[in-house]
């Protein structure tokens, strides 16, 4: 987070993914576009889908719970998923940067 983002909070959001019907599968491109947009804006840090496609975990950044709910509601598939969230004390991660070659 940048210096002016010091008051932002991190939340781990867990979504229960329903059985993927043809209707829901058609929503995937819009869902992905919204996720990409949130990541560019720094509102979503990560988005992970379980191997069995029943759970999604997302690390999101917001000023408060109200803003978090607004962000969650922007995701096109949210009306079809149950979700829960927890505020995090901190989240550590490793950012792998490819080694640069001077050749």
C-alpha cells in the first residue's frame, strides 16, 4: 500500500460458488473483466479458485466494510454466490520478479 493508502483495510473474502450452469458460464468474461479492473485500481489484490470450483478466495482492500460490500456487489456473479469476509491484521506475500538478463 502507498503512503496515502494508510487507512485502507485488508479483507479476505470467501465465496461459495454454485454449480456452474450455462447461464453462469456466460457471466465469466464479465466477472474476469471486473476482477481485472479492480486489480488495476488496487481494490483487489488476489483472486483464487479452488480446484473443485466450489470456493473462491479474494484479498480485497477498502476503507471500511461498507466500501467492501460495494466492491463485492460490483462483481457480476455475486448475486449467485454466498460470501463471508474477515478483516485481516496483515497479509504477507512474495512478489516474484523475473531475473533480468543483460545479454
